[in-house]
C-alpha cells in the first residue's frame, strides 16, 4: 500500500483550536489608583465551525479538506480543560490561556486524494473515524496605553503554541488509482500525524464601557513563526457587577501553515460565552 496521499479526512486535527484562548474576556480593569496586583480568571466555552487542510506524509503535497460543526465537538469530547487568566500591576499585564482537548472517535470523510499529477475524488466512505488530542497555550505580556471612564486600550506581544496529534482510520468503497502513474491509494488503512506550531504574536485588546455595568470587550492579534501567518479577532457584549461578570460574543481565528506542516490552513469562527472573575 502506498503512503497516504493528502486526505480530506481527519476533521479532528483542525479542531485542535476549537476552544482556544480567550484574550478578550480574561481582563482586569485598569485603574490609575492601583498600587498592587489584581487578577482575573475566566472559564469559557467557544463553539466554532471548523474548516481547513491537513497534510499527511512528508513527501508529495497531500492535502485533506476537513469540516466540523460545533455539535460534533460536543458529542466526541472525552476530556477538556479551558481557562484564561490575567495578572495586572498598574498599567502592566500578563495574560495566559491554556487549552487541552481529548476527542474520541468521530465520523469523518475522505473527500479526495492528491496524487503528484492530479487530485482524484474519493469513493463513498463506508466507515471513517478520526480521534484527536490538542493543546493550545498563549502567553502575552501587555501594557495599557490609553485608559479612562470610557474604557481602555492595551497592546500585547507574546506567543501562541498549537500542538496537534491526530489519527484517522478509513474505509472506502474501492481503491483509488492515480492517473498516468497507476499509483494506488488502498481502500482501507490508518493515518496518524502530529505537529507543534509556535508563533510570535502582537495585538491590541481592551473594552469600551457602555454604563450600568455593560461593556464591549475586543481583541485582535497577528503573528508568524512556525506558521506563515496566524491572526484572530473577537468581540462581544459583557456585564459585570462587583467581582463577577459574564461575556458573550463571536471569535474568528485563522492559521496558514508552511509547505511541510500537518496544518496547511485552519479557520475557526463561532460564538463564545465566558464567566469573568476578578479579585
């Protein structure tokens, strides 16, 4: 059996970011009178629609197009840890976010096989399953450049790490034969791959106060390094009273990988809800 040629099969790996860092929601509020440390802890849930391309195998360019919906994430989640946190001292901040996801077998599809000379559509999937484990870690020091009764603007610079390990067992109706060369992709087999991507990021975040406890949090960043580019934007509507608050909004994140990476590109977008606790 030839080495698998780029499959449209492992939804999972992309899913890796499926509940990623919440830099907009884990926020302390700057105060010119602050003379000591302040902290924020934010458990949250993000349910994005996921799409992208995975590359199995180091030789020819092999691309798998995958799609996954939020319900699939919930149905296959075996274990997960998701939280954001921030420490503030005056205008200086340190924000971090750690995600670990372990997803069991989930239905997936081999949509096409890329041979060196052409892409060939896959035959009917009789039984294709993908499992995934994923870790995402973000760490970003920051500094408040503007603040007032209206809100604040912080700038940040740090890094984001995405580690993905995925395995796909597939069974197709027939073997797939490559044009001209006669190369064969067998109708049944197992694929596995792992990758770790480190990127430096710079960004801006903060909030606009609306009054009566309501505010609009926002965040955006862009970076590169292990990937060609990565960027994200997010915003929403929050309400806080005393030490606790809740935020609901929308977030979009994108990765564009290098030529030999498992994650060729990755796009996630969807709603989130978070509980923000400050002390």
